[in-house]
């Protein structure tokens, strides 16, 4: 297997402006005795084309070499080189997801009888070491609703990696990886003029340049065993399961270790170019290795890779984005395609997978979107588009929605600092994109000439001073929450997709960071209650985690039905909606749970203040019929007093999950479960 990335582990190559739409395999003459003058790594929003092996190799090698040249230029400057509703069965909850038929990975999965928990030895009670070994706890529910452990699956030697699970029929898929993330800077501006003279690239930060994929036979969970296990080169970006197929999106930086870095004279640079030109392309593409026999194969071959249609022979970059489709019933059946582009994340509908990346182009921040068709038996590229702005900083996939084959997306632009106002204004926009051949073309946007009202409150100068905290689409409506100190909930009417308009707005203290349609005329908001300290006359409110039920029957006048505030607390659901669980009942109720955390101080015998964290799972019922209401039933709280534990494990609340099964409630905190009856959540039993 090729070694880990050492050339440029931090730099994310931006989508290259590439040209030439010939797909001929004939190699044009290349003067390898003369150092080429390559274009800077730039961005193109042009449609993609399937490249010939030569085109792909040239584009990739150009990027690798340009990255090497960029590093040389820095040597002299530094001293060292350093409607979304959950899919549920009749009587138990499953992973909360954005789209009903698109499954998302999570740290627990449940099939009505067996519960699979991604566990870590550091979170074991009275753990004697801190090696952070990952494993799977398999729990079985009996006829009385009691949970007991039937198996512990030690599937890997990896430590501290993040674990994500999928459960399909009798196969448990486990993704074990070091989380990677993207960051991007601002364009560099010539201080003597207003011209943009260069751009600062986005960066992809790797935890590791490899991740592990395991498939476990759970037809007999008490004897669960690995049937396939692979190591995949690259950093995992995201994944989905659609119609029995697992889709992985990963990013790989080629490791080319043959450059002579001892000198940066012209002769050495030319020699390095010649070495790279003669390298086999297979040495620069990611591998997938079967851990059982150590056999490695190319994850993707050059004949199924794409570059921009405006590529020239002087363009290129060193990053390979791979989309891999794996049959969960037979993991040996897989196919992959690749694109040389930058990707921050994905959104998936039933029929398509969209990748998105933020770029700087023409003195603007833009989001470039590529669409891939998932229908049929083969992965294929469909279209590309670009819209002004970026997608904010959290749960970016919720800013997308496909409806009747059109893509809706909400973006944000950070405008230049306004000295008189004392802040940098925002520009929020909603776009409707329609596929026209290989282009995702905007057919409408908001605000526009006939609907100029900004999304977000404005100050006395007419500048928007509120950022977007939440976006959610539901069929022909969109809901957007902006916030600075007061929460305006905007209802966008998309019934005429060519004429979107703000139908109504509602202001309340605080904000919602997550929105969830719970019925045709009801919307759930989860966030924080915060008093408007800028307004002395503003009503006094209790700060803390807030759950709000909105009535949206009249979209011109949304209103609050009821709300619940947890004083001085927060909920991880603000940034991870998978921590929420939902279960509709036959009577028209919607049951749901939400983890809540707060920190309190207590004094010990030495009069020292100690911080103590309280973790709980709040249980609610929403009446969705004639008299809508939000009812808080109480909370299941983490309590280790039933056992003699000398050392309680530290567990981040973002890992809290729950399963609602009929009238049983299971609160998963770390590796363990607290079990209660639904109507009396505070009377729980655990840890199990």
C-alpha cells in the first residue's frame, strides 16, 4: 500500500480551471527537457467531462508539480518547512435523517430487537487504561423491554477514530476514520488598490490519509463476525445509504516522495519535473486493500475520472475526490468515479448525489455544485453549477433540497467591513437551480428585483446584521432563521418556483439552530433562548436550551404554539440533528427526545468549587391534530449511583442518542444505556 501523504497534508487543491474537451488517448508532444510554465491553481464552474487517461494524468501531475513549486516559493520566507421526517417503523425510532429514503451514518443502529452501539474503551466504567480502543456493543431487547448485552465485537486495531454505523438487513457496516474538515480563508487584496491579486486556498485538514471500512454479518448477532474489511486511502468526507447501496465520498492527496528537496535550483526543479512526468499514474491514485489477504487494488481507474471541460494542458491540481458505490448485500461489488475538485460536503436525494465546495472566483465567494446521477446501475456525472456565497459553518447539507427535480440552496455572503456601521454585513440568498443539459442553471433567486426585502433584519442603514442559524425545506416551503439577538423565523413561499417570496416572519427572543417539520402545519425549532441585551425594554427571558413549536398553517403569520426552556443549558441537537429521536404514534402524537447538558458548581469539604456536568434526555409529546401542543414529560438523567464506580467516564454530550420503542425509552450515553418507561422518563434503570 502506498504510504501516507507527506508532500502536502494540509493543502486542499482548488477545482482547477481545466480546458480542452478532447477525450483522445493520443499523447500530444511534451518537451520534458524544458520546465513548463503552469497556471496557478484556479477554480472553474464549467461542466465536467470524462477525461482520457492522458488528460487525467496530466491534470493530476500538473497539480502535484505546482504544489511542489508553491512550496519552494515559501522556503525563502520561513526558516523551516512545517420533508424531512425520520423514517420509522410502526413502533420504534431510527436515525433522524434529512431525507426520508436516504439513510445516514450514526453511532447507534437499531432494528427493533438488537441495538448496535459504537463504543470506545476510554468510556468504559472504571477503565484501567486510556488506549481508546474502538469496539461494538451488541444489545438485545427481550419481550419485557429489558436490554442485555449479547456480544462485544472487537473489529479493529484502530484507536480514537470516529465510528459511524449503517444497518442493512443482516449487514452492519462500520466506518472507522479520523475526522477531517475544511477551512477557507479570504482573498488577499492589494492594499494600494481594490484589486484582488491572489487567493488563499481552502484547506483540507486530515486526521489520517486512510480510513477503515468493515462489513459484519449480524444474521446471528450473538456470533457477529467480520465478513469483509478494507482500508481505503484518503480522507472520508461523508457517506449515505440509498436503496441498499453505500455511497462513500473521500478525498485523496497523491503521495509522490521522489522529489529531490535538497535544492531548489533550476536543474533540480527540472529533474523533479522529469521524474514526475515518467511516473505511472497508478502510483498517484488511491488504493483499497483487503485486510484479510493484504491484496490492494486501485479504488478508481483513470478511465472513470472527470476534469473541467475548459481544462488546458497548463492547468491541474493534486487532489482526487472519489465517489464509491458499494452493494451492501455483496460488498465485493463496487464501482468508483473520481473528480479533480474541492469538496466540503454532500447532499443526497433519492436519485442524485450533490457535492459542494466553496471557492474564490472573480472577487467573489462562490459555491460550486456537481450533480451525480444515482439511478440505473452505474454512477454517472450529470451537471455543474455555481451560486454566489458560501454555506455557513454547520449542518451545511440542510441548506439544500431537491424537489420535483429542481435544487434549492440557501447561501451567505460576508460583505466587506462597513466602518460607519461597525460590522461586516451579510447577504443571504435563496436560489432555485434547474438542470439544463450539463448545467445547473439558476431560474430564480431571492431577494430579487420584484421581491427586494433582504433575508435577515437590517439596521438603520439598511444593512443585514444577522447571520443564518438554521435552514429547512419542506416541499414548496423553506424556513430560515437568522439571529443576532432576536430570532426572526422566515417562511419562504416556493409554490411558484420561479417567483419565491417571503410570505411571513416571526420575531422571538433567541434562535433556532435546527428546524424539523413535524406535520403539515407544524414546525419544531431547537436552539437557545437569549434576552436581547441591546434593548433595555426587551422582555426578561430565561437563558438556556429552547424547544419551540411553531404553527405555520397561515404562512403569512407564523406563530408560537408553546415552548420549553432548560435554564442555563444547551443541547447537542443544535449542531447534530442525529442526537434527536422521533416516533409517530397511531393516535396522531409525535414523540421525540433531545439530549440536554448543563454545568453546575458544587463545594467540597475544602470549600473548593468543583464543576459538575449534568446530562439528561428530555422527552416530549407533540399533539399534531385538532389542538396542537408541546408537552414535556420529564428527563432521563445519567446516574452511576446504582454501581460502585470509582471513576465515571467522561462522555461528550454530542454522542448522546436515544431509541423510543413503543412505551420504552432507551437513553444511550457513551457506551451505556439507561432504560425507563416512556411516561415516566425520570424513573430509569442503568447503566446497562
